[in-house]
C-alpha cells in the first residue's frame, strides 16, 4: 500500500514538473483553449507578392502598399510613373514588378580623321565681308533646379511606449518588436514626421499608423485602440499619436517597426538604450 501511494505521488510530481508553467508563458506561446495546441508565432504583414499587379482599394496609400510589398515607396512610385505627393485612386492598377533591364543604346565610337587645313594663297585680299557671330546652343540638356528640401536625418530616436519589450525582432517572421502595456497607454511618435497611413487595411497589424520621418525612414505602430492623428498630419517627436490596444491580436501590446528604404530593421539598433 505504501509502495502504491509513493508511486502515485512520484507520478503526480513528474507530471507537474514537465512542460512550462502556464503563468510564465510568453504571449505568443499561450495555448489556444479551443484547440488545445500552442498558438503559432504571428507572422506580421501579409506580404503582397511582388510582380503581380495590384488594384488600389479604399483606404490604401502608396506608402501602405509599398509597406506590404517590403519595398521603398519611391521605387513603387517610379514603377508606375507617379510623382510626389504620390496620390493614387481607388481602382487604379499598380505595377509591382521590377522593370526589365533596358538594352544599351549607346552608338559605337567611330574615329573621324581631322580635315587638313586649307592651303594659303598669295592672292590679294578682296572686299571684306561682314560676319555675324552666332552662339551655338549647348549640347548639355537643361536640368531644372531641385526645389525639394534635402532629407533631414533623425538626430534622436525616442521610445514609442514605456512598456517592456516582450518580443524581439526576427528577420524571418517578426519584422519589429512588441511592447507590453495596459489598454489606453499612450503611444508616441519616435521622431518628427508626417502620417502617411492611418487605418486597418494592412492585415495582421490591426489599427495601424505609419509615419514618414525622411526619405530613408518610416515607423509603424500596430494594434492601437484609438488613433489620435490622421493622414497627412505633421507630427512632432514624442507627440502622442494613439492609445495602446489589442486590435488585430489577442493581447494588449504595441507592435512597432522601423523601415529603412522600405526594408525592416531591428528597432533596438536605433532606439536609445534603456537603463
């Protein structure tokens, strides 16, 4: 009897020690009670397939489409002959494929033999003819002056939220960082810029804001509860732009990304180090 009791106690202890304490699971490791399986890691950004034409729908901006393609907004604009301020229309079809390389049109150089100077004659000079000087047009094409302001570098990056980082960057699956917090916590702009997207049209990000800081960097803020700014608004560094929420996900958090020329980078390489 004692042996049987000891065996039951040992078995219970082993079962209790196996696996991970459910209270200590990370947010993306928590189990789905309906299926009884560990939830898969969320893959942010339903990436559009580069090469297939895309038809603009309501809520799209050139920036959000380029964001989903993972390319620079200027590259997408160039492929479609769209000039700044990059306005697109619902129903417009955009080319996403890379342009085919153009064959060289340079003509081969041909050596030209210089003509011999005319021979001098000893004939007396006749009545001098009047000669009009003609200025030849320059062979160089006229380039209009560039009135566009040069890109201003970001002198200092700020944290978008005061919470703890609960998931870090992964180049394969997780294009940014997740920051924990409470519903309604302030979400702030990491640098000055302009809102180029505000909406829910990018799958996986919930209520999303994208801010253009200069010609190099964009920042993205996902899963917001409320958006406090709208598209085309100029934003100051540290300004509150949203409140933290759980739109498009199952836990309250901020999903934050930084993109350099359209490509995701690890935000922790630019954000100031926390003490």
